[in-house]
C-alpha cells in the first residue's frame, strides 16, 4: 500500500482533524513520507484543513 493510501485510511478511520505528526505516529510511517503523501492528497483534493496544521479526509 502506498503512503498516501495509508495516510488517507488513517484520517478516515480516526474521523478527527489530525496533524502530520499524529498521522506519522499512528501509521508508523516516517514524517517525511507523511508530508509527501499529504501534499499529493491536497493536490488531489482528497483532504481538507479545517484549522491550521490539521487535516481531515474530505467528504
């Protein structure tokens, strides 16, 4: 499974806005991998930021 799929799955499962650090901790991925995956997810408009530095799955 790709890092972006893992990040999206964690966000959907948790259901709360989360920081990249929290996502890295839960998923077991490196923080750099999470940041790269989140950039791709932002560009694809699959995640949104309800408040600064926190993200959640869109929809």
